[in-house]
């Protein structure tokens, strides 16, 4: 009986940890998607939409300095200081 209970608890812990990990990785993917989209838009000269995408990227990962660098480049291209 104890073995069954322990196995059930281990299974539940594994499922919980797996679901937590997958949620974190989707945030990273969303951040990367927005970041890459902003880069493409910046290269193509679509500065307004690039700014929208990089702001989404910053909201998802505010500690990444690369996003702020790209945001500065967008403002520089727009000549909007």
C-alpha cells in the first residue's frame, strides 16, 4: 500500500515539474519569436512594427540587454530621441 502511494506521489511530482518546465520554455520561445521578428522588421525599415515587437520581447524578458539595444537602434533609425 505504501509503495503504491509513493509511486503515485512520484508520478504526480513528475507531471507537475514537466508542466512547469514546458510553460517556461514557451515563454522563451515567445520572447525569441518577438525578438527575431523585431530584427527582421528593423532590417526591412518597418520601425513602428519593430518597436511593437521589441516591446513585447522586453515584456517577456526584461533582463535581456540585447532587446534594449535593438530598441535603441529602432529609435535611432526613427530619429526619435
